[in-house]
């Protein structure tokens, strides 16, 4: 006992879910308790993946069985018919069937949903997971201990102290952990490149940007497997540093209220671009903005023909510098000719040189992923799974609220408008969200909320309609005169073509709102945000932004997000916290300040 006590001296035991880790007071290995949301969401995805994979495997076996049956029937039939009738036609028919069956069987082999571990005769192996940037191993341990049906979990880190801590934590977590989790000291990129298509799940959870890991990660995921990827460099992705964003992700961000959704779409476009280099493509299943970071979950498949459709899934964004109206310009379009369908460069430009609403110029951002960023079936399955296992998720409230809001988003509508922003442009009072939503629905369009911003409204209504609704609103809620060159003045100088009807409609409230289900939650405690990286000097800046406790117990750290600028931290803290309307409005104002031009 004394021995154990001696060994544990200087360590604190941290428990999250089923896993326990030993953290040394020197804080030489990274741990952030706020990332429990991230880890819980990933566990929810993993559990759903295991279920879906079983369903897909059963469907594949079924299909294979049927095609084998067909081949058998046809072969037997052919033999019988050949002896009895010697019918050329029947043989012909059968030949066709045989060919079909061979094609189908061949297709089954290439079936995109097949992961590498399915290659065995008929058995489905437990999924193999790579946690490429593992730190203490907490995440790997939680996957191994909490997810039924999971296979081996390989935890890699290039930091010696982290790998030692990880090995210690594996031991500390007992026999299941010891049999399932392995720790390796390696550069994640080298490990992934030397294990092509080996992992059914690859998890990237870096400090800051994942950009340097993407190329190797897309190569190490098995066909039909999942890449889970976090990015915490929100200031870069949200337009604080457009050129840096371009150099890391190959896309220009534009500053807007939708910047966190744009960040998700930039990351997806970047992963797709890396995947395409290896004849692979992504299918997003869930893309979330939580706390101070974004995290995407995508499946990866191989198909030389499908990658030709990538330009159809990408768009540039034109955003007016005066009124923030935005328009999407698809990179590709479909051309049908003589029964064949091809993709061709998109027609453009979709906007004139000057904004038709206010006369100002456009900034151009992108390319972004403009196809859906979630798979609704997955989202609903995840939500149901999480609700059924409530006690298994320490961050249950947070992840159910995020998944609920996502389940109600319009998945085919990229980006969103903010009612407060529209009103700020016109300098008018704001209609309630319900009135505005009703006016959009009464005009014949769809509208939903957005999980990334409590004030965001996604709609398929064109900007003309949105501005007409606001013009009608201002007619009954007049404003003080504004300078003539002001964007709002120019917008209001035009008569609306549409007569807005603000009469409340039932569908103006989402199901969750109607049932008073919480869609946005406050942070559980102060300074719930990015943590510091092992090995850097803490300054007073860190303590003022991250809380005074940062100075106690850790003497040498750096802020978790890569760029680690003050703006990053502000942005991350402000990113999503709210709850009631008052706080939302206040936060929105602060957010505006943190993401506006210096
Ligand atoms: C943010 S921490 C990971 C946190 C962990 N996933 C969790 O949930 O607690 C990032 C880790 O990546 C490691 N790392 C950074 N660059 C790496 C590389 N090229 N190869 C392997 N590990 C790396 C760092 O040492 C650090 O431990
Ligand atoms: Zn404009």
C-alpha cells in the first residue's frame, strides 16, 4: 500500500466515463477536461458506426448470397436447358445473367461501404482504431473500455512523456485496456503513411490545425472507414487570417456570422481535396461546432469515377461588403448529353460586380464544401443511441442538445443569415425570430435554426425575399433617417415586390423549441475552453483569458489552439455558450467585435 502511495505521489486520478488517468502535477502531458464533449460525441459516432457497419455487412452478404444464388440457378438451368433444348436464346439470356452476376459480385467487392477488415470470407472483424495524437491516452482508453464491439486501439504520440503516460494509463485501466490499447512513440504522419487503409477509424485531435496530418490520414482509413478530425484554429478558419487559412486548407474564409459553419465546410473541402489525390472521396456524417473548436466525422471511400463529382460538391462564396448578402457559386455543373451525364465547369459569375441590394462590392471566399455536412439518418440514430444510454455519457446534456439542433437543420442549405445582422444593416428593431420565420414560411420557403449560432437562420429563400421581408417590417417599424450611401438606406429605397405576411405559423418553431427542449447550453463552468500545450511559458495573457488557475500547477504551457493568438482565445470562448435570448444578444455583440476587422 505504502509502495503504491509512493508511486502515485505527485499524480492525481482523473476519471472520465469508464476511464481513469493519472495526471502528474508537472502537467507535462496534455489534458483538457472541456474536451469531454468532443470525446463523448466521438463515442456516440463510434457506437453508431459499429451498428451501421453490421447492417451494411449483413446487407452485403445478403446481396452477395443472392447473386451467388442467381449464378448457381443460372448455371444449373443452362446445363439442363442445354441438354434438352440446345436453345441459343436461353443460353444467351443465361450468359447475360451470368455476366450480370459476375458484375454484381465484382461490384460487391468494390462496394464502397466495405472496410478493409471485412475482407475476410464472411466475417466482420471488430473495427481497428488509430488515435493518431493521443497525449495521455484518455480518449483511446475510453474508446476501448466503453464502446462494445471495438477492436484494437492504437494510440500514437511523438512526445516521449505522453507515450510513457499513456502506457502508465493503459496499465492503470486494467485488463480490457491492456488487451486492446497499444501506445507507440512515432510521428503520426509516418505511422499513417506506413499503414495504408489499415484503420477503420482514424482520430485526429491536434493542437490547432490538423492540416499537416490530412494527407496521410486520408490514406490510412480503410474503405468505408471513418476519419474524425478536430480543428481548434478557429481564428484562422473564421477569417482572422485569410492567407494563413488558404495556405493551410486551400480556401479563403470570409468573415460573417456563419463563419463557424464556413470553417466546417472549409475543413471538409480540404479533406476531400487530399482524398481525391488518392482516388478517394468523403461522405460527411456529422460536422459540429462545439465550445472552441470544430470537429468533422467523414467516411472515406475509393472510387475513380465518384471523384469526378467533387466539383459539384464545392462552391465559392460571394459576400457583399455592404449588406453581408451572400451567394454561392458552384465549381461544377452537370451536363447531360445522349444518355450520358458528365460534370463541367460551373457557369458564372452568379453575381454582378455590384450587389443588387446595396450597390457595394463582393468579397469572394472558398471553395467550401457546399453539399450536406451531416447525414440525417446517422444523426437520428446517434441521438436515439445517446438517449438510450444516457448514463454512459458524462456530457449527455451538451451532446444531445447539439445533436437535436443539428437534426432540425436544413441539410441542403449551406450557411445562414442572422436576424440581428439584417437588422443591424437596416438600423431597425428586430422582429421576433418566430415572426421572421413565419414570414419566410408564408412566402413559400423553408427555414431552420443552425447549431453553430443560436441566432442563425438557414433558409432556401433567396436574399431578394429576405430583404423584401425586412423592407415590409421596416414599413411598419420605421427607422431614423440614415446617410444616403449607407447600405441599409439603399436597400430600403427600393419597394418590396413581396407583401410579407408575419402571421405566426406553427412550423415557425422547431419541434425542439415547441417542446422546450434545450438546444443551446451554457458552459458548465468559467474558463471552459482551450487548454495549454505542454512545454510553453504561461504569461499573464493566458491567466487573464483562461483563468488564474492556469498559473497553479502548470509552469510551462501554450494555448491549445495552434495560432494561440489572443483573438483565437476570444473567439473560442465566445463561440458558443448560450442559453437565453439576453445572453445570446450580448454575446453576438461581443462576437462581432472579436471577428471584425482590426
Ligand atoms: C491536443 S493533444 C491530444 C489530446 C487527446 N486526443 C485527448 O483527447 O486528450 C495533441 C497531442 O498531439 C501530439 N502530437 C503533436 N504532433 C504530433 C505528431 N506529428 N505525431 C504524433 N503526435 C503529435 C502532442 O504531443 C499532443 O500530445
Ligand atoms: Zn449588398
